[in-house]
């Protein structure tokens, strides 16, 4: 049976760790087992402890101090070290064969755009460990509500979709911060974007010398037709549950579960 995992991606500050914690909270409420696999060598646990933590192998602070590297260089070094020691990851994940794993990834997009670090890890998880994976890419709603910034975010989401080659769900996080200031109709324009409408807004807000570039980017987004978003309010169980249902569909989680007798069901108290 395939093992199920979700890669949580997105720029720094998009709410990835909060989303991971919200998934755990929901899973506990419905009696499913889930664990956070921390792949960020600079991260600290917040609401829930990490079940698997890359910092047990290598930490960003140690690399910066010992190698005299800056944060981004040290992060790349950490992941190159992880790629050389994938047996550590195999062993760490070995005890979780029938449970839901949430891979909390760093926010630096160069890990899959400039160097193929995350794509290589994804291929290892799929090929060697038999994982059925889904990628969720979070963008911060207050940031992308500006049309020109939306195109920037859409391009980063498309980059992840193309380079990781995984079933992909785009998420507009922190949507609750905008509900009082923006109408439902205006927000829907960013959830199911019409590139031509957003282009006219971007042209209005930018220097005319950039209009041809705006048009080329809008055409690219429209041609791919892949950039749609699900809204996320991490404090709403309904919102989190909806996104998890999409993840379950693309990973075929339900199809992979063994039938259980009533006395085999997991109690929340046992988690």
C-alpha cells in the first residue's frame, strides 16, 4: 500500500507551519493519525512537536557557524547534506507506514528553482519509499490581492507545479484577514483568476514600459490554465477540512486504507 504525504510549500511568512498545525488538529478531531516531518533546518516547533526533524541530522545555525555561510548558503548546504544521507530520512520515516505525513518545507524557492533539491527528495520518497504525494503551495492572501504581486505569486506557484511534477493544490492563506475589507466577489477573482481582468488592473498600477511584460506574464498564466486557489482560514475547521478533502482525493488516501473492524478504530485519546 502506498504511504501518503503532503509537501507544504510556499514563501516565508505564507503560513505553512500554521497550516501544518491546523491539519494535525483536524486529524485528531476525526480520529486520524498524522505527523509533521520538519524539513526546515531553521524551524522551531510551535503548537505540535515534530515527529521527524531534519535538525536531528543537521541544523542551520551549526552550518552558519562552522562553515561561515549566510542563511541561504547554509540552507543549500543542509539540503545537499541531506541528499547525501537519505538513509537517515529512510530510517526516520520507517516506522510510519500507515499514517499521514506532513512535510513542512522551507520558504526559499531556490530549493526547487535554482537547484533540484526538493525534486530529488520527492523522487526518492516516491520511488524508494512508495509515497503517494501531493504538493500544497501557499500564498499569503494580503500579499497577492495586488494584481502585479498576484502574477509574481502565480509564477512561483507554476514553477513549483512544473518542477516538482506532483499533484498540486494552490492555497490562498490568511483569507480571514481580508474578509472585512474585500467583497466575496473581489476575492473570487483571485481564487479563480481571469488573467485578462487582472492584467488591466496591473497595467493601471504599473509604468507603461512594463505593459508588454505584464501581457506576456498574463498570457503565460492563462495558457497553462493551472493556477487556481483554495481559500484557507487556518482558524476555521471547515476551511481546513475542505483542503484536506482535496488532498485525500489526489493522494487516493481512502482507497489505500484497510477495512477496519469497529474495535480497531482509533480513539482520539490514543493519539
